[in-house]
C-alpha cells in the first residue's frame, strides 16, 4: 500500500471513528434526559402527568 494511501485511509478511519463516538455520546446522554430516565427503569408516576387538556 502506498504511503499516501495509508495516510488518507488513516485520516478517514479517524474521522469516522470520531463521528461515531460523538453520536453515541449524544444519544446516550440525550435519550435518557428526554425520557426522564433510562429505558427499562421503573418510573415514579408524576402528579402533573395525570391531567390533559381536552
């Protein structure tokens, strides 16, 4: 493999890996925050969630 091709492949793999790490971190931080807990955890019923505007 040519040295310049190794350099390009190494840069591309680094960019893809960095992007995947950032996406995974955002997903694992924002999804539980928006759900109010981790999926599958037992939730305490919220007193304000019993009513709705209809």
